[in-house]
């Protein structure tokens, strides 16, 4: 799940406006709408009711919102716990934590 898509969803829920939420995050309305389509496709549900004049959350969107907010808060807390502005060498070791495995340093 893309964290930026979740961040956008939370802003759309707060503003009831895809274009304005996208603009706040530096996205065009078309890109913001595409991101929401991708998130909905990934979850397999519609999160937003869209009309030409209005955006509102579906029942599924209402149910997902607190979890999305908790997820975003957890990620921000995790980032803050390790500081910011440091360079990190990342190696994909799969799902298991194997810090001493070959290639996973």
C-alpha cells in the first residue's frame, strides 16, 4: 500500500475535495484521482463517492479512515524514532528480518 495514496485519502476526507487535497500535496487533480483509483483497486472497495460537484466517503471509506490515520501516525512516529536527514543504505531482504544474512547488511 502506497503511503502517499493513504496520505492523500486522509486529506480528501478532511476537505471533501480531490483537487484541493491533491494541490496541498503537490499533485494535479488528474494524478490525485488516479492515486485514489489505485488505492481503491488495491483494497477492492470504493472509498469515495464522486460527483462533478462533490466528494464524500462511502461506508467503506468511513471504516477505513481511522485505520489510515493510525497507519500514517505510526509511520511518522517510526521515522521520528530514527531521526531525519540521515542517509540509509537499504537492501531488500524479503519479509524476514535477517540482519546477518548474506547480502542483508
